[in-house]
């Protein structure tokens, strides 16, 4: 995920290595990234430091909240929510627990609507990975009772190619609101598949029902020239344009450690449908470079 503040870009994501947690990098141009506080990686959240989880720290997202910041993330296959007065952390929990311990859940994304309500998009397991949404009581850090709703299932051929056999996989949600409609970006296929890819669906409500874009997938190896593009986040650049930050396989033959990529989104208003047709601009893909000891 990439967070823009005071004209600078801050990036964090799933991190390999110890100590477990999430590192932060900063950039002025989206191309060269460095630790914000010196030569060593800045860990904004660290396992065991007022945080939930002991393994599998995945998929963080930063959200500004008043004078402070929220960080939602996955650890030990549960979604958790931490807070910090500083963007540089440390992010901690006063009450060390997941948001919802009734079932395993991963890949969280917080969306705050214009009316002030906050929604938690995430993945739950049921012989596969499926997208769910619930209204979140932000102060309590809990899902509001009776609001949990499944978004949609695997229905399109591109969501289940034979390149890598697996149970249904729908994951990596990100939500964008444009002209009073909601755009839910998601990834399908197993992340180890060369056909891991991204599509989106549109709804008139943050909880659906969702209509999948007829032009999906909008991000695929055939478009960007690298295997397994997916599971990222939409952000707005300094010039107001939308971009998608995502990962790809390490190489044509190796999946991990995956590499970060950034691609501009192209929005074209469809008068007949009353929605945006969203595509990517593969001619302007950014391949970030880490500097000064970052990894």
C-alpha cells in the first residue's frame, strides 16, 4: 500500500525477514525508495511490541484518523487493527486481539464512506478464499453485529485458469468511490499462479450487490509482461491521477520473494452504464528501486 502525505509517498507491505512486522519506505518520485529515518529499515509495527500475532504478518494498510493513524494488517491468519500518533509508528494495540476471532480472516482493507461509516473488507475461508464486507465500529475495533456480508464468488473464466489448480481464490480487496458508486478491486487465482490477476466490480452501496466489470481482468501478465500481478492498493498521486501498486512474481521461474510494481490507472466515463471503465497503462509501469539498506 502507498500513503501520500505532505507531498511524499510512504510504502509498506508484506515483509520477509526478522524481526517480524512491517517496514516503511519513503519516496519523492515513486521510483527510488529509502527508509525515512536513516540507512536502516524503519519498522512501524513489530511483532510482540503491543501487537497481535506471532507469524504470517501480511498485507498492511495505513489510514489517517484524526490527528493519528490506523494500521490494519493480518497476523496469525487474523485481521488486527493498531494505532499510532505518528506515521512512522510504532503502531500498537491497547487491547491486544484481532478484530474478529470467530473465524480465520486475512487481507483487510478499511474504507471510510462520506457519511463517516467505516467498512472492513477482508477474506474469509470456506473451501477457498472469499471476499466479505462488514461495517466496523472503529472505536471498539469490532465488526458491527448483523452487518457481515459476502461480496461475491468465483464466476468468471479468468478467475480460475488451469495454470495452477486450487480452491476458489478471491482476495486482496481495495475500494474506491467515484461519482457515488463503489469500485471493488480484487485478485483472483492462487498467488503462485502465473495467471494471478486483478479485476473490479461496481455497486451502488459499499455492501453490494456487485456487478463485475465486463472487461476483467484489467491487470494480467499478458498486459504487464510479468507473471502473477496482483494484490495491491489504489492510491492517488500528487497530480491527482490514480495508480495501482501491486506485486509480481520474482521471475519467470520463481514466485518469491515477489517484486513491487506501480501502474497508472486510466478512467474513462461510460455514459451508457453510468460507471467508469478502468484500465491500466502498461507503457508507464514503474519498477521501484530500494536505496540505502532498505529491502
